């Protein structure tokens, strides 16, 4: 079956805008007397004050960018707790609501991100020009698997509209770019050792070859081990990175980079507010933020007998571990991932006016997840398949659910930049093939005992065995014009996106029962997605900027959508968005600041619906449904200030944002009863999007080699479901770090430092990550307790 979905219908506003776009292009080409060369440096001065944690204005407030663009500096990355994920670091940027299950953000299924009206899967991520593809934790390429903070040079984020030249099929506007360091020109290296709460141990080592005849390289590794802060289980991560750089005689370079990530951890459960409060009549008496899976298997009481405090009664006579509560055992909640990424990049000038950049990349991934399934659930599925699927075995007790993934992703990006007079023309192409294989089945364990060895030769029932592919073609054109004596910069561009999708195989148990392996195809494309931006220098220290963009993204959860639907059901329309923003930047000798207002509108928005898996021990499965349009508007502020009156020993930074995101349509044919009916949500707030966010900090440098910082982060109340019938309270977290020894040397060691990080100083007890629902109570992941780290590092 082939399904073609094309998003080419233009609203009147879009048609008017495109007419203006063409007119502006003609005007730009006809006014050379007003212009300077497009690549001249801005006349807006940089921040003149200095400090260990003071960023240049180009970084702190995004000077010269036509969109709201800010960065996390290398100094800030190295001041964060050792091992913190690059994703969690985004919480320091204006408007980014980052929730994590633990202080480092290591537990993948506990992470969530929202900015303006976008969530994690609607943000585009890149690593040194390599697009990261889907951000799905199960089968995707989330950025936090591919970076170590010590190797990063900076992280740059555009909250509303990333540059049209950046390749992504996931972004509906926001783009986050991660840039790694180049190899050093001198031989040597760096090392650090960290000890922290929950038995955390982390070692980092980087070795540099130095430059020889234009060739330089480095290799690094980090090793993390620790206990879960909530319940039994461990985290184990081995991560390796390497880069080779060759400097060309013409000023260009060729670089090869590789990343290898090996990750293994145990899950912790999402819980309801009733479980958190201790009013859910939990059979094990669990409650509060320490609510966790069981570290030991309870005894099994024979059918019909009374249970004791340390036992669970059988629910099926003669089946010792038939009680669904055995699914709470922690060894049945495991994640394992291996990811490998390779990239080759060429940057070279062709002439004085023409530059070429090209990148080829290849990614290989594999892994599995383990989840439990209760006896009665497995028995029903076994009975449905046993006369159809050969080789099945009747369930014995608690079943071992094994979900496997593997796949490859390969692609190439290329861009040409040509400077001609006051124009800088750019054109580029991105091609990618993403192949993904998913399996899922339930197996017996020895004697049905949760502590028994998995019997992978005894499948109880089969769930999935399919392959999905995504073939993406994206093209862009862009012209940057410098006008009015270089005071005005205008960016005009568009991109075209074409995505072919196919899924083949056993998508769900119904396919096994029907003895079918359907192939379903879909196509989503838009040949004209425009972007226009303007930056105007009011004087040498003030800028105004504005941008407008249209975007289209691959439907989130496409595999889940097509896996659950009938083979004849139409697939979802792609999500589309329009983003408009207007801002002002100020840069003064003692402070800089940026203020932006924005408006965003979605069409065909897909929203995640999370539902508890029966007999799944508190685990959830997510599916997606179109909920019509969403509108969001708000304002963001970001700035830093180093007052003269304090003698330059202290400085401040802060960002604040206000965001209002609302559904515009009711959900038609939502099944509230056996008779389908509409769900009234128009005008409701989108769940998990706080109206107010604040981040502020103060840094003190009392003397050379000493830096102390304390910061606070506030998240406003959030709705947890579409009907806005449940909320979770806002919270404020205070963190601090003390950095000692900058510039200190001892023998062959240079830059010997000691750092102490304390997260959640006041041990705030709160509910963080939300698994949102439609009209029922949501589930949450409690925020982590107070954590302390000590890190000793040195260069050599």
C-alpha cells in the first residue's frame, strides 16, 4: 500500500510572505550602492569585561544572529558536574525546561525537554555538521550518547528557528548544535577523576599527538559506574571519542571523527501522585520519591492461602509466580545500548570567494530492553497465538520481555558558499538513509521465578519483528545581504524536504495471528519552506532582530503509529509550524542582554499519549495522535552583569521566560465511552509546558585560581494531561560549585584543579519528568536528592 502525504497548501499569510520574500530578493540585488560585503564583521562591540565565566557577547546574547541564538561556553561545560549529559546542560539556556531522573541526566528514559512549544522530539540536534536523526530513546540517536563535555568547545541553541542551512527532519524550528574541540597543536593530554554520591565513580582521559606536518589527533575515554539513586541497580557507561585533523595548505582542513558508546543500566519506575503520597495501597508500602522496584523476590504463597508481610499470594492455582506484583522486581527492568558513529568532513576554499564544506557519516546501533509481563497477560497472548505461531511454550510465571533493536544510518551533507559584492550565497544538499530493525517477544524464565535465568529457547508469544526505513532528501538556498553601510543584514532562504518512509514485517501480535507481513509506505514533503531574518545595528552597541520561518517534520513516533494501525489505515500528516520572533540586544561595558518575543503555531500536531502496560510493573507505552493546532506565544530574557562597584570580583547572570501554549481544536472521535465522542480540549494548556521559567546565578572570583558559583532554577506549575484536570507544583533547585587551582602546576602536570559540585543543595523533594496523559492522572519521575561530587583534574 502506498500513502502519499504532501504539505503544499499555502495560507493567505504565507502567500503574501512569499511575495514579499521575492520582492526583497529583487530589491537586494538592485541596490549595490547601499551595501557592503556580506561577510564583514559586525560593528557591535564585544563585552569588554573579563572573568573566568564571562562570555563574549557573540555567545551570551547571540550578536549578529537573526534568530534568538545563545550558547553554552566551554568554561560552563567544564564547571558542570563531571559526566553531566549535554542534554541536561541545556537547562541553563533561556526557555529550556529540562527534566531528568537523576542529577547527571544519565537515565535515558527519564529525560524530557521542552522549549517554547517544542519538545525533545521536535528539536533538531547536530554534532559537528552531522545531523543526529530521531531523538527516540529506543532506536533513535539522542545526542547525549555521542558527547563528553570535556571534548566540547561549545553548544549553540536556537530556540525558535535554526539556520535554514542546518540539516534536520526532526526540527519544527529549534536547532541545537554541538561543536567538539580540534586536536591540540602540542602533544600531551588531560585526565580527571570524580567521586560522588550514590557510589559514583568517573574517570576521564584524553591523549593528544600534537601537530606534525599538518596532522594532529586525539583519543579520549570516559568510564562511569554508580548506583541508582532510587532503588536497586547500577549505571555503567563506557564512552570513547577520537578525531584526526589534517590542515590543508590553502587554509582548509580534513577531519575524521568517531564516537563509541556502550551503556547499561537498570530502570526505575514512573509513579502516580497517589503512589508518591502513599495513598495507593501499595502492597509493599512504598511511597515518596524513594518509590522504587523491589531488590528481592517476595515469597510465593500457595493459592488460597493468606499472604505474609514477605510474600505474595498466587493468583492462579499451581503457578507460584502468577501474581502480577512480581513484575516489580528490578532485574526485569534493564536497558543496554551500543552506538558507533563515524564522520569525515572536508572544509576548503575553492577561490577567495568560494568555500566548500562536505561531510559523510555512518552510524551503527544495537541494543535491547527488558521489561516484565504478568502471567495472566502472557497467558491470554499465548492462547491467541499458540495454534498459529509454531514453537511457542506456555507461560510458567513471570515472563521475560525482550525488545531488541539494531540498524544503520548513513548520509552526506554538502554546502557551497559564494561571496559576491554585498551578497553571500549558500546552497546545500543533505541525503540520508536510516534503516531500523525492531524485535519484541516474551520468554519464560527458569521455574517462572523472577530470579530465574531467561529461557530464550522458550518463547511464550511474539510481538514484533519489523524493519522501517527513512530516506531523506533536503535542499536549501540562502542569500545573506549586508546593506546600509553594513548596519543592516538580511537573510533570505528556503529549504525543500522530501522523506520516503516504509515499514515491513510483523508490526504487532495481530500480524502474527493474521499471518501477514504488510509493507506500508508513506511520503511527506514540502518543496518550499521559507525563512527570512533581519539584523539591524542601531549603533555600535544595540541591535534589533527578527525572523520568520516555516517548518515541516517527520511525524514523531512514525513506527509506533504504523505499528498500531490497521494496514489499510491512512498514516498521519506531517507536523508543520510557523515561527515568528522579534528581539533586541544591548551590549554595554559592564553588561549585555537580549530580549525576544515570539509566536508559534502548529498544524497537524502529533501528541504523545502514554498508557500503562497491563502487568508491566508500572512501565508505559507511548503512541501518537493528531490533536489539531497548537498556538504558543511568549517572551525570553537573557543577560549577564559585572558591576564596577564590586571591584570586578563578582558578576551575575540570569534568564527568564514566559510561555503560553494552548490547544486550538478538540480531539474528534476520542473514545470516552463505547461510543466515540469528541474530547473537549480547545483552549486548554499543553501539558508539561510551564508558563514561567527562571535561571539565575552569581559567580565570585575572590582571588586568582578560585571561582565560586551558586545558581537557582525555578520551574512553574505544570498541567499533566490534556483536560487540565491535574497539575504538579512548581519547584526551585539551588546548585553550587567551587573551582580551585586554575593556573596551578606541579611537575609535569599543568592546570591542576579541584572542583566540588553540589546539586539540589536544600534537598528539594519534587516531581520532575511527566509522562503526560489525555484525561487521567499522569505518572512522574521524582527529582533526585542532594548530590555531591569531587573532581580532581590536570593537563599534561
